[in-house]
C-alpha cells in the first residue's frame, strides 16, 4: 500500500492583493507564499519532502483561482517517479480558474526512473476571460549518470476539457518511439509549454504568441515546433538530450508570452536560483 496525499490551494482577491490559502493531508505542502512582484501576484512554492513517488503512491492537487486573482505555482526541485513493484504511482492536478483569473503552473522537471509505472495528469478548466500558462517537462531516466530508461512506462495527460487533450503513453520497450526519426530520435527529455484561454484569443494576439515561440534565438540542436490547435490554445513542444537546455528554452518563451499576453515582465521565482 502506498500513501495518498492531498493538497488544496485557493487563491482569492483581497483588494489589490492575491491571497493564497492552502490545506494539506500528507507530505506535499506550501513552503511559503511570496509576492516578489507586488501584491497582485501570489507565488507559491510547493515542497514534497519524500522527493518522489513509488508504486501505489497517489498525490492529488485541487487548485482554484478566484475571479481576478493571479497565482504562480512552482517547485524547488525535480519530482521523481521511482521503480514500481507492480502498482502505478499517480499525480493528478485539477485546476479551475475563474473569470479574469490567471494561473501559471511551472513545476520543475519530472524524472521517470527506469522501472517506474507512472501517471502524470493535469486538468485545467478556464472560465470566460480566464487565462493560464503552464509547462510539463519529463526526463526519461538519468542517462548521464549511467541509468537509462530501460523498463517501465509513463502516462502523460494534459487536458483543457472540451478544448484540448494530449494523452500519451511512453513505454521503455517502444524503441520506435524512443529512438526512431519520427519519434524522440534518441532524446530523453520531452517538454510542452502552453498558453490557454477560457475565451477565444484574437488572431493577432495568437500570431504574436506563436511568433515568440518560433523566434530564431531557439537553439538549433533542440527539435521543436509551435502550433495553435484552436482559437484558445497555443502550444510549444520540444525535445532535448538534457533537462537544462529544455528548461532554459521554456523559461525564455514563458517570459515572452508573459509580456505579450499580460504586459508583465518575467519574474523568475527566487527558488529557481538556489
């Protein structure tokens, strides 16, 4: 039997200030609420002292951003799915953003160790006028440390109900996917950055977001592409041999999108620099 952790996050507007409230059952909790760029944006850093999941563990995060509030949620380090003896380890995040609210979901990378059985799910529901930016960064194994991803599988699920669904199963024995030229081509880091809105995004604004994601400062060694699958979603996907160049690229485009979409300069959480 694994453990079941549950974290509730609620962001509300109090005058000009976004206030973040939290309740937890289990080890995942909020390290601290910060307002480094002024009262309007609440930064929450989530910490998970065990450092990862084993088979049978489950973690649920329920997140609600009230109308007009703005939350940025991140982590101080990598999440890890360790080897499983038979049961899957599951992390599921449900986020709801009210009218005019903004959410930035920016956890650091997830590492899938060889032998893991993992499910990583994110579901975001946006009211009219709500917007969100988020990313997902998956590292398969630790090849630089001589620990390649040779067994197990990871289920990735990213969903905006009724608007966008990305769901894929990455199995260690699927060599065509992992090493084929039409798959990951030997790369072991997969990254997705997305911008989503609860209302249609006008074409000029959407084109500007796409242009920022396709800007020619992108490292040539990282296969990547940006698209708008519909009028409420813009997506950047990329592959990399290591986490660092992928994360650097995500931060670059996230900063550009933040300026374009919301008129806010990128404010890197301090925990990323420690």
